[in-house]
C-alpha cells in the first residue's frame, strides 16, 4: 500500500513568510509524529497526535510553530514568520498505535 | 532525559569487510530500540525493533543486538548498496516519541 506522503518536497521562503507543510499518513494509522532534522543530525521530535488529539507538543521550538490534525488523518505543520534557523528537513511519521513509526520523504525548508 | 550516542560518526569499509556500528543509550523505561537506514534526500527506512536485553534480529547482511546499555548493528560482508546513514533511536515512557542519535555514515567501496 501507499506509504507516508509529504508535500511540498521542497519549499523556499523569505524570512518572515508563513509556510504550511502537509503530511498524509498511512491509511488507518492512529498515531502521527512530526520531526525536524538539521543537516548532519538525527531527527528531533516536534509533536505527536493520536487521532485528532495533540498529546505532546513539547518539542515545538517556539510559539511560531503550530500543528493540527483536525479529522484524525491529514496533518499540517505551520510555521509563522519564518527565521533562518528554521531551515531544515521536516519529517512526518505514522504508526498503527505506539508501534513502529514509518517515515515520509520529508519537506526540505530553506529560509532565505 | 533520554539520550542516544552513536559511534563512529563515519565508517568506510571495503566491500566484504565486516564491521559493527554502536548505539549507546540512556532511557527511563525502554519501550523499544529502533534502527533505521536513511539514504540522501529520503526519509528514514525502518530496519529493526528490539525490546529487551539479549534480543537479536537479522535481515540479509544486517544483525542487530541489544544489551541494557547499548545496541550493535553488525554488517556482514557489506556491499556498496549498503552505503547509507544508519540511525538508532529509543522510545521511553513519553508517549511514542523517538529520541535519535546523530547517525553513522557508512560508505562501502567496491
């Protein structure tokens, strides 16, 4: 079946612009995670949803970062007033429960 | 706070030269140790999950083992297509979030 998909794959933003990154999880997966991966580093946790409930947002670096999953399926990560330090790859993962996480290809965000 | 340290940072092997990658961890209440492979420009690809000390899992040329403090990913007779970054991650008691190490970049020369 289809894996996790993310769009766009690449995004270039001018500093101060708002961006929205989309994640389509594997159908039927209850849990959805967002991670941020800087160049040469491992992914770092941002936030976690179980169905439509955001149960953990402890990894969001500032109040400029906001995530939602209103119908318990597709999720959107929004970054307001982007800064250069927001440049990274944003990875989405889904899992059936608290089980193995399957990752999407990521969105590479570059803030100029 | 959960922590994961991987070594070495980079490893260069000749085709057929077996070796091991190390993952040291500290976690409160291990709920799983995960190995992923990541190719350039792609998301991490799941390899193994280990849950308890003494457990071992194998897949083709890869074998993962687990102790109470570390995990090893053994690569037997590697091929150039095994070249990738290998990531180790742990899941503790904080819901399902994974804590990753920085990865080991493996290069296998023909």
